[in-house]
C-alpha cells in the first residue's frame, strides 16, 4: 500500500473518508438545540450561559445563502470536519511526525465514531469550527519570527476566533509555550495570543458568563477520574455512543475512589511516556491537556447539578483529539516492530473501515428528534430533559397518553421541573383527567409563577 504523496493527494484522501463517514447526515433534519441556534440564528447574546458569535455568524451566513436548508447545514459541518482533518495532517507533519503516522492520525480523527456528536449534530459545529481556528493558530505561530510580527498578530486573532466558537480554547495559548510548538531555536514569547485569551476571559467574566465555581472540587475528583477513564474506553472501544452521558459524583467508596484516581494517573503517565518518544510529543500532549481541562469537571459545565453528576458529553473529546490522535499514531509508529511494518497499512485500513462503518450507523441516530431521543432513553439518562423533550414530541403528535408517561418519567428524575408539570397537566387534560391535570397546573405555577399558561383550564 503506497501512501499518497504531496499535500493535495493527502487532503483528497482525508476529505473522501469524511464524505464516506458522514454522507448520511445530509438526509438528516435539525434536532434539539438546532431549533434554537442553527434554525434561528442571532448575533446578540442568547439568554443562556454561552455566547458563541463566530458559530452564530456561520449560521446567519448559511441562512442568507440557502435559507438554512438542513442538508446544506449538515454539509457545512462535514466540509469543516474534513478541513480540520487536512490541517491536522499538516500540523502533525510540521511537528516532525513521519508521513504515515501523520496521515493515520488525520484519518483516525476524521473517521472515529466518537466524533459524530460534533459533526452529525449541526449545533456541534462549535467544536468543529473551534478546532479549525486552533489548528490555524498553531500553524500560524510556527511562522512568527517575533512576538509582535504579522504572524503573531494572526495567531492572536485566530485564538480570539477560536474562543468565539467555544470557551474550551481558553488554555490553548499555553501550548505555544511548550518547546517544539515553534520551530526556531529561540521561540518568540506568545504575548499576543496569551493577551487575546486573557482579554476574552475578562469580557466573558464581566458579561454574565458562568462563574468559575471550584466549590466541592475535592468531592468531584473521583468522578473526574472516572470520566477520564470512560473517555479513554470510548476512544479504544466506541460501542455505546449516546447523548446525555453523565458520571455520578456522590456514592464513591474509599476503595473505588482510590482505584479510579490511580487508573487515571496511570493513563496520564503512559501518555507522558509516549510523548517522550514522539516528534512534537510534548506539544501534542500539552494541546490535549489544554483542551481537555476546561471540560474535565474542575469547573463544572452545569454547576446546578455538580454535586450530583458531571456532564461527560462525547463532543468534549473533539478538541483533545487534535493532540491525542497524532500522539497515539506517532507512539505506535515508534514502537511498531520493524518486521511487521508491511502489515501496518492493512491494519490501519481495516480499523478505519470499521470506524467509518460505525460512524455511518451512528449518523442515522441523528436523523430526527424522535429517533435521537428514543435511542438516548435506552441508556436511562439521569436528567429529565430528554424525557421531557420526547414528551413534547408525542404531545404535538396527538399522543397524550405516551406524552404523559414521558413527563412522569421526567418528573421522577427532577420533581421541581415546572414546565414538565405544566405539560403533564395539558396531557392529562386531553386524556379526560381534569382533577389530576389541575394538581399539576397548580404545582407548575407554584414552582414558576411566570408560567401564565398554568391558569388555563385543562383541555377536555
């Protein structure tokens, strides 16, 4: 098996694999958060926690170009994902990885099934565009000759754009401090990229972003370690991919907590040892760490449930894989027995074929909301929102009996969910159970007086 030579043939192979894995997404619709973001873009800050103006601008541009057609928005995600793969190949080569390892890393990044949550979900574009800007920043920095030349300014601008896509890029400028991030013997100080991140953090903190809540960090450490180990398992064996992944915070025994923490530390040590054997390994490991730490649970993504569970979304792995994929590919190439090198391309091709097929199957789960939510409920998520959202679909479809069952399941997980009480009241009213409906209307109004609809008489 001959490796493609030159940047364009390599890029064509990466793009072709991305197309093969995600062609099915062009038949999918818009689901869940897509209806609030992709389907109705706005550049003003939303009422929630996060404001990502670069991503919202991309949605607005698509609406101007093609009216926000679902297939075209999915195609945009696939194209951006392929571009990330191409840039990852270029960056790995720039760091000194052998061509075969660099290409294998890029292809593995593109085809891995865990990436589907970022690529097949239109709202997952936050991770894909952020990765695109991060890689462009890393490549631009390698051309900077001074701390404030044009390439340094370009790096700072790209860091700002990455942060405008997703907050997880905050620590990326720290990776520029690692020897090897810049090819020169005396690397310039990355003052401008660091200043861009600091300025963004100041604006974010004063503009209503969620505060960095470190309270209870000690109690979250076992859950953080367990989450890291589960992520590693998913990367090795991505067999149970689903939405709404959580790791329980309380309930750890002393022995269980010690075991998962020791396991996580062992995994980190093995990655550090691997980095020592790979060209650019310290930079790759630093990038993986800098993009993983913001979502590792040190500062909970959902502070309201941080004492109960840590959110462990699969798309949190998209940015860390920019470092992990080349690191693992480089380490395997370094330790691969010389006598078995002829078999390596065939083994890589077989692995990529399996991952591509698994990705194509997982893409089908995202074709519509009912399919996505039904698939998610097989894993019994501990939070209420999927049950509630599926109940809304069934209520809208004229199935109040099933809707009521789903709202009751949501309330079993979150008894104080006012909107679920309200909609359960509506469903019960349509089922001809007015007394029960009235009780849920009253509870909804008690929990949230702004729900004026709770005053309505239940439908008969």
